[in-house]
C-alpha cells in the first residue's frame, strides 16, 4: 500500500528581541516573544499491515524503517531496494505494521518530520504504542540515532545499521534497548562512527548490543535484515 500524506505541525518557541527602552534609550533590554507557526510536512511512504491486523482487534507493533541516501527521491519503488520493504515485496510476512517513508532528493532525515509521520500513523491505525520500533541503514542509521534522541520515550527498541551521530546525545537514550550493526571494512561510513556511539552509550550507563561483521563493507544491512533474530529481539522489548 502506498500513501502520500500532508499534515501540519504547530511549533511554538520563544524568541528574544533586542530593543531600546523608551525610558532608557542607552540601556538595551530584552523582551520575550512567542512565535506560533504551522509547518507543512509532505512525505511519501509505504505501509504494510501484518496478516492479523484489525482496526477493532488487538493493537499491533509498529516498525519504522529509514532507507539510505541512494533511495531518496519521488519514486517509492526505490524504497523497496533494501530492508523490510524489500522482504515484504518478496512475499515475506512481517509481525509489524511496517512504515517506510521516502526522503526527498538532496535532503536528510528530519526528526520533527518523522515524529509527525508516526503521530499520524498511530492516530489512524490500531497500533500498540508500547511496541514501537525503529531501524535504518546508512543515512537511515544516522536518522535512527537522531530520531531516537529526539523522542527517547517513544521507542521500545532501536537498531541502527552502519550509521552514527552526535555521541553526547546518547545520554538521552541510555535506557533504550539498542542493537548496533556495522561492517568492519566499511569505507563509506567507517566502523568508528558506530564504535563512538556504542562507547558513549556504555559510559552513560547503557548496555547496547554491537555486532560487527568482520568481512562486510558498507552493506551490513542485508545480513542484518535477513536474520530472524533481529525481529525476535525487537519484539522482546516493550515499554511499560
């Protein structure tokens, strides 16, 4: 099933404005200002419902998949090149409601856009919000780290593949179950990018799993997504 969605976000923030006080023109002061704007988000995505899905039945887990840089654009068929969308297209049944958005050409994954997408899907589908999972590869691996840190209370578990991020943000997700994957011979995104995140998580008190494929180059995702243990591990975690 393919869908294109358009929805708005209302973002409020405080902005400082410098001005000269009428009574003390030589003494600058600051005034708190409030900006209330609506940001329009348009995003194409694939959605796949599990076989036992029912709008009135038992809520189902959700898996958000983020593709890599090569699948950006306006052709949703490109999203089916790797990962869960590829497996689903090949006939594999998934025990999740799988949401696979497409990033526009020249853009990167933006956490606020992905958050809006998840909010919309959860609002319109029968989703178990205690079992929402996140995974992505390469650019999507970076997006996985960033989105998890942006909304650390949303995900029951995450699995970033050959990605990286800002290590100081790992303190936000130290309590989130995380399984990291990378190829030892990756020349596109060096293994060090994942190693730094894993070490930062450990220093923050986290207990991440870390799988390094000794002979893999950049493609460390095919073996990962073909491994049934990944999905069993994801489903073993549930938020209270």
